[in-house]
C-alpha cells in the first residue's frame, strides 16, 4: 500500500492544511463568517450575502439499544449509525 499515510499522520496533515486554508482565506478577506451573536445578525448578514454553502460530515455513533434512537441515527448504510455535523457560510 505505497503512498498511504497512517491515520494519525493523515489526521495531523488534514488539521494542519485546514489551519493553513483558514489563515490564507482570512488574509485575502474571503473567510466565511461562521458565528453569529443573534438571529438578527444572521438575517442581516444574509441580506447582503446571498450565497449559502453548507458542508456536513458524518460522525459514527454507537448503536443504541433504544429503537427510536436507532431510527434517528441510522444512516441508511449497512450496519452504520452516524450523526451529521454541519456548518454553513
């Protein structure tokens, strides 16, 4: 399996790359706003900025013994339970 990084190295490089990307986007003043103090601030921001980008990742969760909770987290993939972590611009 030449060329593949061990998971710990891959995660470290991913984290470092994200920090470099954030720093670069901030310097050229196009870093997306991610935190709002109120719903009014959120609304005012999107009245000026019409484009919304949403990105989500799945995070595995342990299968619950409770049937209702299982249905809530079942991803539709065989034997996979996960929750979605999303963020938007």
